[in-house]
């Protein structure tokens, strides 16, 4: 592929200090993790994770830290016992922190709830007692289909407390998607709400559950939180209101210790086939790594920080960094129910200002949306409480990184670009804010105790300054343990390409001359144009570096001459004028200049919206369908399926 110095190519190097942005001195001096953290982990990797595990309360210590005798089936902290919920809640109350706020919850319509650790303990115990009354036992699966409300967290922790396995399905999924997950996980109970608020209006959830339950058997109870007050049908003998069942429960419940490898949750994620994969996480190792990474990557100070992961609890980011990581570290968190533009585009910044948020963690796609809305929106708020920013979910292009750094972080906040996956459970590649000189666009270094490498197609480790595939070569505590009910698929998907000891992440990566790792997107998104491998991300990044472009999505469309041709979809910034063919020409030239002629898009389309999944990922598959004049595939996971009609209508029929 064409070698590019990403920063230089984008003309951004003049904005970067030599070697990267150094950690702020005050932060480095008091940082939770310092250079010695890397040294300790390098000297004794497993011992390092044992130290991390000792940050938790164990009812019974482990006998063996790691059992890797039967790869790729790992066991961490073998023989140890703990209760995950008690580690997240009870131990803080017992230590005298009951009056500390666990969550400042903010509903989209403007209603708020403040929940202290003592109140959280009461609510979790009540919910646990309610689940027990519904017959839920240790090991049973409980489906959770709820909006971003505190009851979602009460239910997750209640499951953990009684040893039930939660399976959260994002509230935006269709009845069909919900039904297939319920069937696959064989869930006995569903916890839902009448509805939730999104973009200023209540939207129904319970009707979706009713429809889903016509397509799957085995669910015997549905517990319904009253959120919006919408009219819903209640099926006699199956459905029960939260207010009727949970509110009358006792706040007393004695947490039982479970085995370190006891299943904690299943989270479905899409794979290359139509059937989603149920990623299984277990207790001790998962909590160890999410807790430790949350503490070290975000430099979390429980007494002074106000922490905000602006993501949905229905995704792994929410599980690990809204719920388990922050609570295990006794963080005070913000949790916001709605969308960033409701009721106005400054909503997030208003929240930061009002609650004095110190750490903000979000996704590049959202950052680029804010860029599109303009600098003056955040400029209207006092963001001086912020001291650290995070990014997750996709590569962050240097342009967006610098915008985030300047316009949100006031030029003073380090940005941690965290690479990880549903499967990895917690952070795997990220800078450490008190140590790393930050290079915009690169996730930089494996977290201490993590072994990540860039290899060629045969699995040979590549020298610095080359491009290949990302692999993880040692087991880690919060790794997935299997795909629910399908050990073979687990082995095939992740552990067969390079043997049973090497985890194939599915991401392309480049290691630069300084040893920084740059994630280049999924390898299935790598295009092959005239024999050159070009990452869609690289072309997108070049397009976004043009002053008129807010967001870009690039796909490789089949081309009779070149194998694939590059097709780009771009959204213009609010203040940019669509100058038609002239602008398209200019953009094409810009990409030629940034990366080289081989990366010049065959076609560039200016669009109003891009098709995104509800977790904010661009659905390139659909764009490829458009670019190749195919009938559209499944659009059920889109936030807004009308987007595709708009895009298709722009396309000249010749393609
Ligand atoms: C991508 C989200 C570049 C990557 C936690 C990975 C990233 C997939 C980054 C997992 C990052 C996540 N830089 N790419 N900082 N973080 N990704 O399972 O392609 O929803 O394989 O987990 O997102 O997505 P998932």
C-alpha cells in the first residue's frame, strides 16, 4: 500500500509538538500509572494482573492466576471467589462512602436523579429480591431491553449479585433482533420499560418486547419499568410493573460469592455472518481488567473526579466504562439518557458545565458531528472543569483529534485513544495520560500487561514502520471466554488464523518508526485497488482533512479494471457550500495530494447523512451495495433507514 506519514500527509505536522503532546506536568506528577507501571508489567505479566486483582475484594483467594493449559480457553484467578456487585457497591458503602454520588442521572426531557452509593445498594438489593421472586437463579439468563435509565444499572448489578447472566440488548434493536438474541441465550426473564425518550419524543419499547415474544418461547416473566407513561399492554400472568414488584421488596440481600469464572454477561456483536455472536464475559478477570484500566487509563481520582462515558449502556463501552469500571473504582459518574442535540446542540457542554465533568469519554463519530455543528457551540459553555478526554470505537483521524483537543479540551487535556473490542472486554491499546507523549490518530502502545503485535499474513511479527494485521499474543484477564453455545465458532473466528495461542483481532494496523500502533480499520474494510492495499480509513482521514468536509465514508466497489474502485460519501461542514462538480474535483485532487494518485476516489458523493448503526458505526456494507448498484441488504440495525433512500436517489444509475 502507499506509505503515508499520516500527520504530514494531512498538513497537520505544524500543529504538533516534536514527538507528540507531553503529559501535563501536574497530571504526570500525581498520575495513577507511571513509567514504573510498564516496567512492573514487563517484568512479571501475570503477577502484574494479580496485583490488579488485589484491588478488588475476594471472598476466597485464587490458587492459580492463569490456567492456559487448554488454549484458547483461558481461566483467570482459578479457585478465587468474589461477588461482582458487592465489589461495585457494598464495599464502598461499608468503607464509609455511602453518601458519595454514584450517578448524576439526567433524563432527556430534563428530569434528573442523584443516586448515592447507599441508595444504589438499596436499589440493587430490591431488584435482586424481585428477580428471585420471579424465580431467577444463579446461571439463568436475563434479557435487558431498557433505555439509559438507572433501572438498567440496578438490573445489571442485581443479576451480578445473584449470579444470573445479563444479556443487554440495545433499545434501538428491532423485535426480530431481540427475539433471536433471547432465543440464542435462552433467557427466562425480560426486563424492559414502557418506553424511553429519544430526540424529544417518547418511543415505545414494551410493544417491541410483545412482538419479539411472539417469535421466541421460554420467557416466563416480563418486568416493565414505568418511564414514559405510554399506554402498554400487560399480559396477565407474564408481565409485571416494576412499581408493583420491585418497590415493595426489602433492601436487605446478602451477596453470595461466585467463582471467578462464573459467567457475568453475554453481549451480542455482529460478525461476518448474519448470526450475531454472543460474547461471553466472566467475573473475576473481567472486573479486574475493567477496573484497573478505568483507573489507569483515565487516571480516575474517586474523591474529586466527575466521570462521564457518553455512550449507551447497551454496548460494551457502557458495560465496562459506565457500569463496572467506574463503580468498582468508586467513581462519581454522569449518565445521560438522550441524544446530543436534544433540545439543543450544546446539551453535552451544558451538562459538562453544570456537573463539573472532569473526564469525558466518547466516540470519534460524535466528535466529527460536533465539528460539523461548529466551534461556536462548545465555545458558549464553560468547559474548564475537564482535565482528560477519551476516544473509542473507531480510528480517530488527526483532524478530529486536534479539534477535540482544542475546542473541548482547551488545549490542556490529554486524549486517550483507546483501542479495544466487545471481545476484549477492556482497554488493550491506549496511551497512559501521565506517561505517553500523545500522537494524534494513533492508539500508540499496548496497555501494561497486554501483548499486541503487528504481523504479516503468515503471522510473522513485522518490523517497525510496516503495515499488517493486529494480533494479541498472550491471554488477558477480561478476554471473552467463548461465543455463547458455540465453542467451535469461538476457536474458528479468533484463534485459528495463526494458531490457538494467537488472537486475531480483525483489524489492520501499522507500526510507525517510533513503535506507535495505528489502527487502520477492519481488515474487511481494506480495499484493493490495482493491487495496492488502501485502508478506507486512510482515505476518509484525507477527505476529512479538507476544510469543507465534516465526515466521510469510503468503500471499495467492484471495478472491472482495477479490482476495486474507491467510492466516497461525504458530509459537508455546516458553513461549506456545495459547489457541485467543482468541489468533487477539488476533493479528488486533495486525496491525490494527501495519499497519492492510487487513492483518488473514483466517485465522490455529497450526502446529508451516512447510514450508521445505533452504536454509531458507519455501515459500509450498505454503502457498498449502493456503490455497486445492488439491492440494499438488511437495514434493520440502522438508526434511520430512510437515510439509504436519500443516498440511493443521489446516485447516477450508471454507478
Ligand atoms: C474498532 C468497541 C481504532 C476496531 C469498544 C475494533 C477502534 C472494533 C478503536 C471493536 C480505536 C475500537 N481505534 N479502532 N481506538 N476502538 N475500534 O466491539 O475496528 O464495538 O475491532 O468495541 O472497533 O468494536 P466494538
